[in-house]
């Protein structure tokens, strides 16, 4: 739940990116987050068993992303498709911290089937 700007205590660090919660403070799962993007990535880590990022044990939630197997939804992201390869492009306008960029650019080591990821932060 977001906290009003005037009610944000000083020196509260975002659990995900480590930035100060200056413009927004969102509390979720007993942690503070500076924006909805950081909170969402935290949830994704919980759901995807990327526990090493926070050095915590997280349970995998099976089937959370099953909707992405829907061909109509998948085709909105696919820009190149062969028999053994898909290239997708995602627009993620809320990225603002180096932790998010690091995670996205290292997905190939964390998720089977992803061969490479690139973040164009200036776009």
C-alpha cells in the first residue's frame, strides 16, 4: 500500500534496488519498496525461485505465467519466430534501478530457454 509523500520517513531503503524511498513508499510482505516496479520484481523473484538475489528461500508458484502460452498474447511480443527460436521485445517503462537491469540482462543464467537478453535503458 503506498504511503503519502509527506508521511515517508527519512532514510527508508527499497528492499529491491536499495535506493531511498523518496517519492513513494510501498510496503509489501513486510518490506519497503520505492516504486511499483521494484515491488513487482520482488514478487516475480518469489514466483520464479530466484532466491539468490535476496539470499532468501522462496517457493515457486507453478502456473503463474501460463497465460503467456496463449498464442494471441504471445504474438503481441514476438518480433521474429523460427522453428527453434523466438525473439521478443518488451517495453518496460518503469525500470529505474541498476538491480532491475542486472536481473534482466542475466536471465539466461537463471531461466532455461532464454539464450540472451539485452536492456536498452535509454529507450
